[in-house]
C-alpha cells in the first residue's frame, strides 16, 4: 500500500496530475470528490494518444468516478479477487471516513509472490 495517499483536485490539469505521479513515482491518484474518484497513468496516456493538450484537459474530464474502496483490514487475497473481478489495478484504502493509502495490483503481486 502506498502511503501517504497522494490526491489531486478534480479541477487540476492532466499536466499537474502527471507531474505528481512522476515526482511521487506512482501510477494513480485519488481525486478528492464524493464519492471517491481516481485518475491513473492509463488516463494520462489516453489524453496524449488522443492528441489533447494536457494543460487544457482537467482531471474531471477523464477520471473514473465512484470507485470501489477497501478497508485496511481486508485480506490481500480478497483485494486481489476484487481487482480481478472488477478489472482494476488500484483501490483506495479507507479507514472509517479517512483515506489512508492506495493499494495497486503491483503491491498485491509483490506481497503474494
């Protein structure tokens, strides 16, 4: 699990989100919305592939809305099953009403191997 959790505003540009991901060496950010949303490196690649200007496109234009979350007490095997079943690579970790981190498929693979 990545901690501390890195977040981005829905009004941030794709360039700003990409800069955070690069600087923090991560591939996804939680978008501070209710319900929670997420933006991933795949979303950034899609913007570039479409020829869109990353300084003009906002995070809210490409983010995945209303994503699943998991508690920190969930077994890793259950997290892996969720990721596989939902075809996703990242899950925000929430304890009570606070975001505490992000778990990725890479984290799961590393722990289970």
